[in-house]
C-alpha cells in the first residue's frame, strides 16, 4: 500500500486564515467525511468485529483493493477502476495518515475555501486530487500497489494557498529547531514543504511507502490553477489575521 505520510515536520498550532461569518463548511465537511469513512472501515483497527487478526488483515487488504487506486488496473479502462481516484481521496491507511492529512486541510483549507467559494473549492479539491492520483498512476503504470489518501488533493490546496496568500503567517514546528513553535510567512513554509516532496520523489519508487509524486503533482496543479484563475484579480498580500492567542504580525 502507498499512503501519504510525509510529515518530517508539522505545520501546527492554529489556522492561518482570515475569518468570515460564512465559515468553511466544505473544509470541515471533508474532515468529518474522512474521519467517518475511516472509523467505519476495517482500517480503524477495531478487530473484535472480524474475529481474528488474520481476518482483520484480510479485510483491510480487500478494502484497499476495492477503494484504492491500482495503477496497473486503472489503465484497463473499466468504470470501477476509473472511479477509484475519487474514492481513494477518502481512504487512509492508518490513524497517523488520517490525522496528518487532516491537520494540513484544517490549517490551510478554510482560508482557501473562503477565497474560492464553497462549490468552487469542492470541485477544485476533488478535481485536483483526482488528477494528482492519475499522474502518479501514469508514471507507475505497471505498479500493482494500492494508492490511497487525500494527500494529492490537500497538496493542491497548499499550492493554491501559496499563490493566493503568500504572506499569510503560519505557526510551524521543525524537528531540527528542537520543535520550537515559530511563525513564518506561508510562502517560506510551503516552498520548503514542496522542496522536500520534490527531493523525495526523485528517490522514490513504486513500492509501498509515500506517494511523493502525487504530492508534487497536486501542489503544482493547485498553484497553476490558482495562478490561471486568479491572476487577473486581487491577491491577499497583507499578513493574515493572527492565530488565536498571538499578537498581530
């Protein structure tokens, strides 16, 4: 199985977003949906319902094969296989995979949704996520490994956020800085993140692990879409509202 765990560092401790009265129902709905799908799946680890550990593992393997993307099958052109880049966006391989992805969606998704609009953001999320998984499958067309996770779609949100809000500030923790919470402009954090994904993608293969190429494809798709869609309009260049408990930058 290929999942989306790539968190050598974590963007945490609040949301870098401006607040509006309308909120961000699509972002929070996606978070709730991913959590619900995980909890009712065999991946949550509630093994008592399956009778034995072997039965649980078999159920998990079958779940991945049914709902995840298998590149070698995708290009056969069956309707079921062509649907899997959509269903895979809501399937996660572990608690860590799920929570790591949703953390990024929580931090960056609401502000992007408020800028794009609800319906527009929902279509953008699904479309770019689908494209990111298809791009990975195209490069690894002979792979029989299963690809799952929302990482490609969330990477697209990060790419769009970088274009739309380059000076918004986020609080991040970096292991090599002894996990000190530091506030940076979003463009520094996201360019650094993209560089990590790009470097890792060069060394990755099609075996089990992290689908870095899907992250790269999703981020590029999101940034280019935002550039093409909003380059004629106003970008938010002023620093965003500070995270709760912090002073204004």
